[in-house]
C-alpha cells in the first residue's frame, strides 16, 4: 500500500512525490494535516502569504470500502481565526487521492504572478502537473466544474477540488468545494477561510482522476471484510443512521432544537423559531418528493447513511444541495427566514461563490441586527451577499465573517469564538456544546465535539443541556474521539452508532488494523486523537492564543436566552480543564 | 385538563386525526395522565424516543399538567 506525500510548490511550479515519513504512518486525515501544518507553517505566518501551506489528506481508510470512510481533511493556518485549521468535507476526492497512493497533497508557496491561475491535475497513474488556467479567474464553482469537465477525456472518472470568487477575493469566510458523486461541486470544507488560502497560492482547482481504480486492498482482507460487515450492520441497525438521517437528512434537527429552546433565532436572541417546521427536515423531505427529486444519496461513494439530498426548484430542477441543517438554520431561523426556497437560493449563491454557509448565515443575522436589513428579508440578504461580486459593500465586509461584520456595523451581539461564528446550537441552552465552541482549537465548531448528541438527542448516554455539570468532561472525551474519527477518514455521523453499540466502536480500530497491517486498538486510536489535538493546541499557543481565547463572548454570561431564560454557566476553570492532557501527550510525542 | 401534543418525523402519522404534520393538537386529558399513558393510547411504536415537556426532557412517568406542551421525537440526529 503506497502512501506518499505529493508536494506542490506554487512558487517554482515544481511537483515532487515523497514517501510518508515513517513517524507519521499512523496519521491520516486530520492528524496528518495537523502534523504537516505544525511542522511546516511558522505560527506567525500570514495566512494568505507564501509561508502558509494547504494540505489535503484522506483518512487512513480513504480509498477502501469501509462504510462512510471517504471524508477528506483540509489543513492550513486559518485567515479567519489566525489559528490552525482542519476543515472536513465529503465528496469524491479522498477516495480518488488514496487510490492514487497519495496520503497528502501539500501545497506550498504562492504563484509569482498574482493574476495567474493554476489547475493541479493528478492522473490515474499518479502523475501530476500544473496547468495554467488564467481564463478561469473569477468563475463560480458551478461554471468552473463545467470548464473542468470540458478538459477531461470522455469516460473519465475524476473528483474536483475548487475555490470560487470569494476565495479569489481573499474572503475570510471562503470555503473549498469538493465534487459529489454526480460531479456537482457542492460538498464543502467550508470553515475557516481555506478557500482564500487556496486562491492565495494561485491554485483555482485540483482534478484527481481515479478511472479504473477499484477499492484499495488490505493487509488482512478477511479480517477487514468481517469488521466491515459488523460496522455496516451497526450503521443500518441504529435508528439515527439507519432511519432518521436517510429519511429526513441532517435538517431533521430543526424541530427538535427549536423544541428544546436551543435553535438560535434572529441573531441568537431567542431559542425557538416560530417557523421551525416550515424550514425543517420533514417539510424539506415532503417538498423534494412533491417536486420529483430523489429521496437521498451519499455525499461520497461508500456512504451507507445517505443523509444528502438535492433541493429542487419549483420546476423540479436541481438548485443546490440539502440545504443541510446548519444552512437551514443559519439563513433560516438565525435570519428570521421561514421559507426553504429562499434559504436554498442563499445556499446556492454561497455554494457558487465558495462561501461557508454557517459563517455567512450567522454573518447576515449580525448584519440584520445592525438594522441595515429587516430580519426575514431574504431578497435583501441575497442582494447584500452578491454585492461582494463587484467588490462593493456591504458584500466584501460580509464575506469576511460575523466578527468583521459586527465590528464594521457596530453590533455588540456577535456569536463568535476565535472570530469563527457559532453554528446552530445556542450554548446557553445546550451548555456542553458551549464548552466545545469555547475550547476547540478551530474556533466555534460543533463538529469538534458534538455533545448535542448526548445532551439533546440521548445518543451515547444522557446529559442535561441546561446544566453545566459534567459538560467539560463530555466535550473533552468527544473532542478526542472526533479527532480520531477525522484521522481515520470517517464521517462523524458514524459516532451515533459507535457511541451506542460496542461492536461498532471496536470495528473502527479493527478496520484500521486489518487495512494497514499495523497494530491498532482502542487506546492507540484515542492516542491519535490526543496527538492531533496536541499539534493543534501547540500551534495555537505559538500563534499567540491563551486561555482568554477559550471563552464564549461575555454577553452569553449575562444576556438570558428565552424561552428557558438561561445564561452559559460552565466555569472558566472547567473550560481550562478540557485540554489538561496536552502537556503529557506532548512529552510522549517528543514535542515538549 | 388541556395539553398540547406534537409528534415529529416518523411519529407524526400517529396523531389520532390521521392527518399527520407536526402541528400540535390539543388533547383533553384526565388528571394524573402520564406520558406513558399517552404513548400507549397513541399506539406509538415500542422504540427509543426523545420526549420534551415545555422544552425540557421528561421521563415517561411524568404526570402531565394543565397547559403543558408535550413533544415526542423518534431518535434523530444530524449536524
């Protein structure tokens, strides 16, 4: 099994292929992007300058038939947070890279000519080249996907990685688009502005052909298949991954979070949204069906959960993906918009421009809170968003995210940590996720330690979302486990059965062991999670982050959130306990 | 006493009027009625579920009170 690093120097346009250092053989996905960013990026590097690096890494199980094992990690220093970033996406690229024997693509330097655009082309024999594509400058993601398609031979099978006009404008909310199984560039490593990092290097797109490649072989095929079967059975048997997610998608959460008083509404001023059901997953599924759309699909080949869907317009034509829960919330409840077609229009615009929909919805809500727009004004929101295309205002301010927008327009209620906007759970009524938002190396990020499962959904035990007790420990354990899943390349939704079904948890390290031939067990799996987080914490410390950065905005400790009229109550000491393992892990890694 | 009951996702078809949907219905209940009684009378499937009363998790032996809102979900998650 080949696992090489493909190094692409945008300064001298050279491409080299090196074997993965043996010290990193247990790293894939997030652990690998972290190790590379930690080792190669000066902590004080300008994120949009040549000293930053951009890393694309499939997980350890990328390219295999492991169910839901085809996620990709994108790493670099974030222009939004100023810290390390791992932004995770579905789409086809992880499998395609892994099947070409590539454990990571490391993009360094920056093109000498700022007007130049390049496309990195990786063919199915593993060869790679940089093509000059200046004519693609400014293309939206959907047009860009068509331009790429026109360059490919008939019958090719390939994945794309793209940055849109927002990335080219240096927007701090710019994400990176990945093509889905049908070739739509609609899966995103959205968070943290990595689309701008990609563009800053002169890289507009990456194409990876895996035509003719099948699933990767394994060190122990029999053991792999046996574990895979147990894992697939658990995914099918669990009510969440086997029933609710395929039937309703991620947006099934809207009604339950609104019911629990944890759905941030009108810029985090209320915890329930009176139009929740109009934008929720049940209504979404009914509408897509009525318009002749398909019920569901996976965001990457090998997904058995199938929580993705396409939104169809009133004429039954593809409009955009999902919208996913986070987007239905950000442009919906948080902006006071109660219409899925209007939300889908904003989702499509962000997808084409290459903007993170979590950041942009939360940003739009802050902008509305300034009085510049009425809550609920979807047309006004779209116009404001699109005003950035010509370089105008307020668009270019909005494209830099909620913190920049709050500052520019004088809004005090800005829901960010480390400059990154909070996702779709209010930390005052879902306190465990507040611990994750506050302490995550990523800035406010729900996926970093999804305590919502335990607090609201009763998956993996129970915790009272309205009480601070035990939340720091819950968040810590989930942050470690999530970093491990991200390193294997799993979709984090496998955590729902993994938390409830012991055989599913065991299957994670059994699959890694059977695939690689290395020894993996529960302890070594969690150790990879701790090591990934340790790289991240140490990088951020060197970049100047302190305990003061691991805090929610002060107003969340004083401004009561209806309907439960609660504030965030987890103490600073508890927040500071989350990463108490880092000094020990750093010593074990020789980084102390 | 009057209680609002809302059923979500795959459970909405168990509303007695057969019309589905997530809108809450008003029920006239006898004093002392528990959530378990409601689950039985609606004929909800014997599967895990997530139950809220007035936006807070509630156990099946919770005795409902006048004006409360009961919401029942099948196991759901996402993100």
